[in-house]
């Protein structure tokens, strides 16, 4: 496993020390913050990809609009049996 050492000093280290829980190490806190940041980046990228997909497939947007209009309080009916 590859490891990297990052120097934290001055105001940045002081801010991290203040932000973390008293029982948490600086290393653990920084690792957690970086993981959360990477996850947020992945979610933003997925959202952008989804928007691009819907923009490229208008029928998908129509289906989503139909789903939004559906009354979910009523029992489902089979479309094939509907008049």
C-alpha cells in the first residue's frame, strides 16, 4: 500500500485541531474529510451525467414527468387492462 505524508502547519493545522473531535487524531480527521470530499465530487459527477442523459433522451424526461403526476395513494392498475 502506498502512503503519503503531508505537512500541515500554522493556521491550517490550528484550524484542523480546532475542528476535529478531541479524541480524534489529525490523521483520522483529515482522512475522513478527504473521503467525504471525494464522495461529494463523485455525487456531483453522477448528477451531471444523469442530467446529460435526461437531456439526450427526451422520452426519459416524459416518463419522469408522468411518474411525478402519478397518484401514489391509489392502487396500481395494469396498463394492459385499462380501456
